[in-house]
C-alpha cells in the first residue's frame, strides 16, 4: 500500500486524538498517550514494509473513537439517577467531581463535565 493512501487516514486519527481529553484521574495511564503510541506504531509498520494496514479495520476504529469522543454512547445509553446517586452514598459522584477541581485554565475537566451534566 502506498504511503499516500494511508496519510489521510493517519491525519484523521491524529485529529481525533488531538481532541481526546486528558485523564486527570490517571495521569500516568492516560488513554490519549496510549492512542498516540498505537497510531504511530500502526501507521509506521506499513511504511517500513513490515506488514500491511487493514484499512477497513482502521476506518472502523476511527469511527468508534469519533463516536466515543462525541458522546454518542452516553446519549444513547443514558445513566439513571439510581446509578448516579447510589443509596449507600448518594453524593459519591458529586464529591468525586468536586475533588477533581478545575483545570489550570479554569475550565472543568472531562469527567467533571460528564458528571455535572447529570445533576
């Protein structure tokens, strides 16, 4: 496969990963960094002729990442108040969000936004 055929797909992955939120809860195990490493390795191998890239699978994976990033599954499978406010500790998630605080720029983090929208 010629490198010019996979470059647009590679750029699409990079655009999605660029928008991916940083995980403040697990800074040493950040999914964004895992995605960057995997994409670089996946697209480097075909260029080095070590193996071929399954373009159809890569396109499906890109679509899945875009759906996750756009919260399509969150909207499709909304969480109930029972789950968000468990009887044993109803303020558990709101306390977790408060403990995360805000980003250095004053904006809320990804998890804080996610959980605050359900209040």
